[in-house]
């Protein structure tokens, strides 16, 4: 049982900063911020979960079954993440590339303290074991200093690349050979930018990244000494009663400060044959994944190749909807669609096998997902892209980016697309 209390907010944006700053005292923190991005699918403007009452962490072996048991027995709000390498639970695959971050492959926790911000109201939702702390906590949050006054700027970070430019071209060439042989139609090929023996202030880095990007699924995650600072624009999957939606992104164009040129870039993305084909292939994959659990005839495409504009980039997004029976287990919907098609390719198993062979870094939480389950079994999960990952104990910083390789791909343009996607993270770290 939880105790709920609502408070009116005079300055919601300032309160969100105070709230996240206050949360840093806990070992388990997950924060979502929509940055007031308009969407008919949004439930909250921001959500904070802190302080684990119960939790589960696991490697990939039987991970989804363990999560199903935890979710069904807890029957409460639970927050956590799925790493990309849970693919090894779903299929007969492996992950043997270098991992400098060492995140658990699955982690979820039942928070003692929850905060839901919507418009100018915050709802505090506390487990009974800590509900006597409600009023004190709220006063302390309001007395928390703005984050600018409580942190010291880090030194600029020297970023290195895991795959050199010439090697990148060779690897894309190898992937194109697979496409020409018919092994795959499309694959998302990723590369890592990283820094060793480097420290950052995670909260400072998150606020800087969010100020640059302001995306609808921004995330701050802390698990003891490990951090995710994410400016992801992409939703993986959401369940609302019997309705399920997935919103893959495929297709990217840079922004311009010149309004006319920016409009032209958006329109060019909308009509770009290669970008549309990338998106449509993944839409077909998502439709197939959703059909595994959908009621007959209920899978449909609500939006196809719609262009959305964010501060850093234009993105092509599609929305696929399905309806499931009332007795469908929530975790089954994740297991049958994971990893998300936008981060793998098609056919999915062949693409994941080739990705593992050609990439140099274990993806881990990058291209995985962070989200939550409600007590009723609804859920919402994002796609972890445009993110900085940090292991404070190992002083290791990582940000990976990727692009979809198809038969029409030009290796140089794919490389340049990766640089566009990495721009915001590098700006935060290097400046």
C-alpha cells in the first residue's frame, strides 16, 4: 500500500531540478523527463523513483522469466532497465566484446518513494514503511539549492574512438557484403566513443546534455556507482490496458540555424528514399514482433515515416499499435519484441549475429531500455540512445552511436550520421 499526497508547484521546472538534486543521496535513482514535449501518449511530465525497498538483478540467463516472477509477485510500481545483451536470453546468441562499464544485465527495483509531476502538480507516492517522511522530504526538496550552486565543473574529457575511420569503412563494407548475399536487409551498426581514467559529475553532465537536446524520454539513472545520462528521443514500447504501441526511429537529418534551410532539411528527410526504406523495414519487423501477442487483426500502423523535430536533429518516427488479451503477461510483450528492431535490423537474429561479429564493444545498457511497470501491469520503456554511460569506480565513460546500414548506404554518409548523433554527448564531455 502507498500513501499519496499532492502539492501545487509555483515553479515546476525549478522544482524538477531541486527534486533530482535531492535524489542524489540514494543508491537507486531513476528519473524520466518529457521536457514538456507534446504527445498524446505521455502520462506524466516527469517521474522520479528512489530508494529500493526490494530489487532484482540478473545476468541474461532466464532474465525475462525472473523479471516476470518479480513483477507478478510485487504487484507494485517497479523501475529498471534491460540491457541489449538480454538478446542472449531470447535467442541462442552470445556477447563477448569488450565491456568497460560492467552494468548488471537486468536490474529492477520497487521504490520506497515516487514522485509524479504533471503540469503544476507533484504527487508524492510513498510506501507505508516510509510515509512518515513525506512532509519532511517535501520541505527538504523545496530547500534544496539549485543544481548550479552545488556542483563543480569537471575538467574537459579527452574522447577516443574504439573504431578508427578507415576500419569503420571496412566494417560497413563487410556489412554491405552480407546484404548483397541476402544474409540481412538492414542492420544497425554501432561504434563507441570512450574515455578512460576520467571523472565527471553525473548530475552536471545530465543537466548539460538535457539542456542541449531536450528530448521526450530523457533519463537519469543511478545504480550505486553506475550512471546513465540519456537524451533519448525514442520510445521502445508502451502498454495501456489492452493497447500496445511501439515507436521506432529510423531516419536522421541534422538541424540548421537558418529557418529556411532547416525546413528544407526536414522536407528532404521526409522524402528521402533510403531513409524511408530503413524506417519501413523496421516497421515491418515491429509489426511481426507485435503480432506474436496481438489479438487477430489488431496490428496497425498509426503513423508511417512522420518527421519530428528535436533541438539537435530531425527524426523519422513511425507508430505501430496492437491490442492484446487481458490475460497477456506484461513481460511477455517485452520478451517477444526485445531487442527493439530499430537497434538490431532485419531479419533480427541474423542482424544481431553480424552486429556482434563486427562491433568492438559490448552494447550493455546502450540500445537497451529503461522503463517502469505500474501495479496494474501497464508499462512504458524507452530506447537507450544519445546517452552517456559512466562507471565512477572504474573512471570509465562511454557514449555509443549507430546508423542503419542498407543496400543504399554510403559508408562516408553513415560515418557522418554517427558524428551528428554523437555531437551533443561530445559537447558535454569535451567542453
